[in-house]
């Protein structure tokens, strides 16, 4: 069957799906489950015969939205909080995995810009970090503790202050996506260039490994979370710029709802990073190499698994479940 004929044959059914998604047509959980099965069948057919068409993108989006609708109205659901992190967010991350890839590519490029700029311009680090901070860090390096700045203040005070600041930075990365993603790009660019120049500064001073042991104990989750928040900001911006088959208003509603859920999912990781920075990082200079390395690898593995591996597992289970039902 030609794609045009396929679309004409199923157009009315797909419009019914859209009405169910936007709440303009009331459906009980069983009816939604039936719609989901039909949608998965259409999606499988389109993926087989029209793999690179916009029809596949459209149907994949509808299928994802219907599945989330089922979880919202499901009577047997007992723990909404657990389902949010266990199923809903991973499916959204899988659906918008393209934006996650863009965010990571941008991260490595802009961190690289920071490294190169710091290498070839001796004043760049001072321009980005400020003379006061650079001079203080140089003094700490002379004293043998380049990460001494993390030991100032009380544990709880540092934890609360750092966490609030990180949540603020993440919120800006996300909310500024309302400006077509340009605001998100700007905030992310600033932070990544700062990170790149900051790390190169320690490398230039000959204390790179000490800096890694300190910064990345909390930085693995903190920086990764910012990448995810940036991804959410890009999703929000794209929903305005590229409405696809939806009206711009409906596209924004969907984009905001889905991107906000992804943004919220970073909170546990951001708070965990704040806890590590307030209570653990300050002792990195006295910590055994194996212990600091273990913390870095463990925290990076946890957040990487949740956002990069687990979404594919949930997606496959969802498809299998739909076929069996």
C-alpha cells in the first residue's frame, strides 16, 4: 500500500486518538488500551514500509501519548510517584532521545571550546571565573589543597546553598527554552565553557587529578542533570518552533507537559549532588584514590543508566506488553 493511501485509510482513526489524548473525547482505561494496541499495529506497519517518513514520527508520538494516558487513568495504579520515575519519565526520554543526543553533542563541543580558549588565552580563565576566585584557588594549590574551597562553611549550610543554586541553574536551563531554545542554549553555553576552562586551569597548574577527585564526586550527577535539563529546554523550544501535525498551541501544551516531567526527574540527582558536595567533596584530598574513584564511577553509572539505558528497556517492555495484550 502506498503511504498516501495508508494515511487516508487511517486518518479518521488517528484523529480519534488525538481527541482521546487531549481529553476532548472521554475514554475509559480499557478503551484507551485498545486504542494503544491499534496504534502500535499502525506504527509497526509504518516502520516496516515507510521507515523514514514523517508518518512514523507522528504515530510514535501518538502511541507514546496514549500510553501515558493509560497510566494516568489506570485504576490499578497504587503508587503514582513510583510510576512517574519507573515508567513515565523513561518513556518520555526514549521518545525525545534525539534532543538528548543534541544536548550531549553540544556539551562536549562547548566544554571543548572552554578548554581551547583557556589554553590559548592566559586571561580567559580570569575573565570567566573572576580574579578573586582564581587567586584564591592558586593560593589553595600552593598550600597543597586545590579543592579547599569546598571545605568552607558548614556541611548543612553548604548542602542547602549549593542545592538551591544548582536547582536555580537547572530551572533557568529549562525555562529559558520558552524562547525557542535560544535561552537554554545561552545558559548551557556559559556553564559548559566555564567547566572546560575550569578543568584546564587545574591541568595547567599540575593538579588535574586532584581536581577530578574533588569536582567529579558531585559533578557526575550535577553536570549530567544540567545536560538533561538542557534537553528538556530544547524540547520546550522545539514544541513552539516545530508543531508538526498539531496546532502550535496543542504542540506547546504537549511539549511543556512532557519536558516539565523530564525536568522534574532531575531533582533527586541534583539534590544528591548537593549532598555529596556539601558532605563528601570537602574530604576528597584526604580520601583514598579508590574510594573517590568508586564514588565518581558509581554516581555516573547510576544517572547514565537511568537516562541512557533504562528508557530503551522500558520501551521494549511496553511494546512487548502491547503485542501480548
